[in-house]
């Protein structure tokens, strides 16, 4: 058998590191939990694995997650819901009490507002036309903001979820989701209504529906309406 030369090995290594980066890793895992591949795996095999990663595989990898302390207080992991092939994905902050109870995202008061925005405002069907998930999949106690380590522990799964769905547009709902997706502190009042790039997907920032409920002004409602109009245009609808 021919021994691979140094440049071949370096190419293989580079491909493997790019694969891990795509899978959401920011450092080299000792024991790869997501889509483990030995360094010797050929780029062809890696590409095959990449094609196969479906939403249910990502959920399987998440398992009965205990990667952060949110697992200690949760009742249910709220992975996401909707059409796994949707062109439009909404990303919220984290499950609240109702979501924790039912295991589904956005089913409480804020969820009803989001459904209204999707169905009445955009004339879309929530289940058929969208997929909805959060930056953290377990309820932060007392509905506090999720912490940095909690967001970081969940982030590879969010990245993989979006890559499995391949939406045309991602909408970040509120500051924590926008800041997480863009990796910087986002001033949502200033930056809502603007387009960004997230891992190659078109990303729109808008207000969180819970904020709309708290500050139910004509100005805020018009703002969300105008943001969703831009989203519909980008979707070609
Ligand atoms: N708020 C969120 O950000 N996500 C939910 O799932 C529910 C409320």
C-alpha cells in the first residue's frame, strides 16, 4: 500500500477541521460527539455524512442532554417544531414555562403573538411554512436570560439544525437571539429591520413577540410588519 504523502495528509486534516467547524465546533473535541470521524476519513465519506445529517439525527445527537446546568431544572427539551424543510426559520431565546411543559416552542402568550404574526400578518401557515426553535433548548429558571456557557453548549445544535433545514431566511427574534447568531452585542432597536449573513443564510433581525406584548405601540407593530414584509419579499412571496 502506498504511504500518503505529507501534502495529502495536510489536505485531509484541513478538510476534517473544516468539517468540524461546519458542525459548530470552535475547538477540537477529544471525543467527537457530533458526527465523529477519524482524521483518516476521506473527504468523500465526510461529504456523505454531511448530506445525511437530518434534523432527527441532530435531535438524536442532542439526546437527553446534560451539557449545561439548564438540564437540571427542565421538564422537557424543547428542540423545535414545524416543517423540517421550511424556507423560513424563526429563532427565539429559550423555552418558558408553557414550552417546558409541552415540549414545544412558542406555545404560550408570546407564541400566540408569533402565530398571529405568521398567519395573519404574513399569510403563512405556522406548521407548514416555518420551523421554530430557540438558542437554548431548555428553560432557564424563572425565565432569566440564558447565560453565555448555556448558549455556547447549545449552539452546535442550533447551527446543525439550521444546516439540516437549509432555510432561505432565518429571523432572529429579539436581542439574545440576534446577539447569539451574530456573535456580538446587538442593539435590537437600532438594528431590527436589517439583513445579515449567518453561516450563508439570510438573517433578518426583529423584535421578540414578548417585547411586542409588553410595548404594544403602533410604532413597534409597524416595525415588525415592515420587517416581515422584507422577509416575504426575500422568500419571493
Ligand atoms: N420565548 C422564546 O424565546 N421562546 C419560546 O419558545 C417561548 C417564548
